[in-house]
C-alpha cells in the first residue's frame, strides 16, 4: 500500500499541473478568490484596528505604514474596514444566490418536467419578473420592505430566480427525453421519485455554472443597493456602503473610494474567472476554442 501511494503521488501532481496549465484563468481567479475569502474570514486577526474605531485626530490620513489604506472622515482604518466589509459583501452574494436557487430550481424543475399549462403558468410568472430592468425591481421591492441589508438580500434573490428557473427548465427539457427516464416511468416509478432521483441530479450542471457566475454580480448588486442607501446601513461595514460614505471626500482624498471600489472589482473579476472555468470544466459542450 505504501509503494502504491508513493507511486501515485507524482502522478497526481502531474495531473494537477496539467489541469491548472489548461485552465490558467480559472486557477488565477481561484487564487484571488481564496485570498479575498481568507482576508474576510480572518479579518479580526489581519486587521490592525477595529473597523468601527473612531479616531478623529487621524481623520482622512493618507496611506502609510501605520494605515495601509489610509483612514476615512471619522479616522477609521480603511484596511480594517475593507477586510471586515468583505464578510458582509460575500455573505450577501452567497445568500442571494442560494435564495434564487431555492426558488428557481423547483420552478424550473416542475415547468420542464410537467410541461403544458404548468410550464405556461410558471414561465409567464417568471417573464413578469424578467420584464423589469435588472436593478429596478430590487429597488422597488427594497423600498417597499424598507431599507436594510436582509431586505436587500430578499429583493435581489426574488428578482434573480427567473434566470435560474429558465436555465433549469431548459436542462430538464433535455434530460426528460433520455431513455433512462422513459425506462423509469415504464417500471412504474412515481413523478416525485423520477424528479428527485433522476431528473434533478442530471440537470444541475448548467444551474451550478450559472450560479457561480451570478455570485459576482450578486455582490455587485448588493453593493449598488448599499451605495444608494437601500442595503447595508451604518454602523455596518460593507464595500458599497464604504463607497457611498466616501462621496464627499474622494475628490481630495482618493483612497477613501479607491480601496472599497477596488475590493469590489477584484472580487467580481475573480468570481467571473472561476465561473468561466467551471463552465469549461463542467460543460464541455460549451468549451471555448483555445
């Protein structure tokens, strides 16, 4: 057993190197995303100051060895706030995608499997949501529910589910025509068992790929709602809120807006690279020519 393990280890290293050589952008995006997530999770250990600590004597200090990204108008350390803000922004992206999946997958599954009037009804409901511009419906829902981080998450998740539902429906329409689905029906399996045991597992790949790509856009949308005052609110620490709070100062003190904006840009870019890589890996039919 020891000999087999020693022999297999170089083989696994060769396969890993070949994989990352073939998917360089995926590896690059995954590395950046790992750094962002690690910084957010370990923020209390990495941050030299508390994110809400106010020191008016050091307000609007430029980046230095003491404050790597400078301070804002209340003397709060921007580096600490960027690290802690990553926790909220990443959590918003995760919750929005999970909420959209929890609604979109069942809707698309039933519409694609049963077809007919069920499909017509569910897809027309989805079309109503898709008729609104991307951020207009979340803004309207958040305004109705009241400004706040979790209301913004609900608004984005509800607005996001039609896309997931349509992708799921398209995958189910293909899978339900496979021979093994017909065989399962022939031997008397009920609709629920066919859906759960056969249709659902074989239809998830396109949805997973779409969710990985939408994760970055969900972070950006959450930051946008916070920027206009409908998402996270002070004293919470969130990248979009930090950018909004810097509007008064950024012309003369560029660092107050640069670093939270850069955090959003880098994170969304990394997530998009990972999403593209997952599409190439999990869905070879759509693999781009290299």
